[in-house]
């Protein structure tokens, strides 16, 4: 499993072994983001995943930190 954030282009790249693991990783990513005060809508998950050999890959853009739903606590 590989998770990478391209900070320059703001793209998340996921590489996992199966479709089920991809869904689980996306669910964990969204729940962790929501705990940090980010909206779940910052991830554009509309594109489908693709298979490259035995690896399932998905790339999707994410919004910047200005998309926060609540102000950060000091």
C-alpha cells in the first residue's frame, strides 16, 4: 500500500492491492480529515480507479487548507 500527497499539484495518489482496500483507505482518509476539521468534500472522488498489473491505483485532487469548515483551535 502506498499513499502519497503531491503538495505542488495537491493530488493524492493511492496504490493498494484490492478494490476493498482502496475503499477502506479512502474511508480512513476522510474520517481522519474530518477529525482535523476538514470537510469531506475537499476530496474529488468522482474519477474511477484503474488497475495496473496487480495494483489498484487512484489519483484525485484535494482542495487547499482554506476549505476548512471550522476554524482551527489555538
